[in-house]
C-alpha cells in the first residue's frame, strides 16, 4: 500500500486551486488528506503536522499558499519528506510574490515548486515520487504518458487535414 499525500492550504479560499490535485491523486488511487494550516496564523500546528507526517503515513506533502507563501518552507523545515509547493495567484502581483516565496528556499530546505496554480502537476509529481516504491502508480503514470502521446498524435492528424484543405 502506497503512502498518503497531504494537501495543505494556507486558507480555505485556496480550495478551488488545490481541487485538481486532490482529484488527480484520487484518480491514481492515492489516499489524500486535505487541511487548512497557516505558516503565519497557526505556525505551531503546521510545524507539528510536518514533524509527525511521516509516522502518520504520509509520503509527500503538497502545500499551497499565496502572497507571502511561506507554508511550504515551514513544512519542509520540519520534515525530511518531499514537499511540493503550489504558489497561488491571490494578489495584485498575479502570484509572482507567491512563486518567489515558494521557490527561493535556503540550502538544506528544498521545496519542489510547480507553476502558479499548478495543482495538477503537483499531484503528478507527488505520484511520481510515490511510484518509486509503488509499481501500480508507476504503471498508471506510464499509461498517462501514452494517452497524452496518442492525444497529441490525433490532434496533429486533424491539423494536417485542415492544412491540406486550405
């Protein structure tokens, strides 16, 4: 049985952003738990969760936050589990502030960072991490790549027909 993935959001307003990650993880058959924790308003709870995440059966933590976006870094500071940050577009800076806060971590505290609002890729990356020790997830990821390749080939065929008709 594969480990679970935690999806932690800094605010419940981030739920629409993280929903694709939760949906994708469930499609892979990966157990997922979602919680609201703040690096600034509930720092002790975030640190405590992260310290205990491995023994609580988690294999990867996904953290979504906007603006100052310190959540992924705070969680990463308290665990050796991989942490994936999702910068959330939630301010007048269009998420650039969150992207920089998430990606610019000090040496020794890595946070894998996906695109602004990139929850689907965060879930796929988490699945790839778990697939290192779970053949079932690895097979699903392989099939996903095959399906994407076939989808692009079909689109190219349709495009070639349109071009020929010009």
